[in-house]
């Protein structure tokens, strides 16, 4: 499977459902993950807690949920709008 096929899947209805489920799982699991004692005692866990890691994870989850495939990002590769000539 190529990257383009994977991105096309993520833009399909099934991919949108998958993204929504993953984002919801990330948002719901943040409080549970932040309560793990070993994580909170580690330097990384303290840093994540200090900088508001829960808010960052929620923001990342929202970005996953709301992502839209840009398609081919080359200039001039967007949709073509045929405008009739003016009279």
C-alpha cells in the first residue's frame, strides 16, 4: 500500500470513521494515561504534565479528527472552474 492510497483511505467515509474513533480514544484516554504512577514520576511524564500535555494530546486528537486530504498539492493541480466568456 502506498502513502497516496493510505491518504485516500483516510479521506474515505471508512477512514473518517476510523479517524473519529482514534481521536475519541485519544481524548478519553488522556486522563487515564496521566494517572499512571510510573509515567508521572519520570522526567518525560513531569515535563508533559508541566507543559499541559493533556491539552496537547487533545489538540492532536482534534487535528486527527478534522484532517482533510489536500490531494495533489502542486500549483495548478486543483479543481478547474470553467467560466464562460463574458459578452
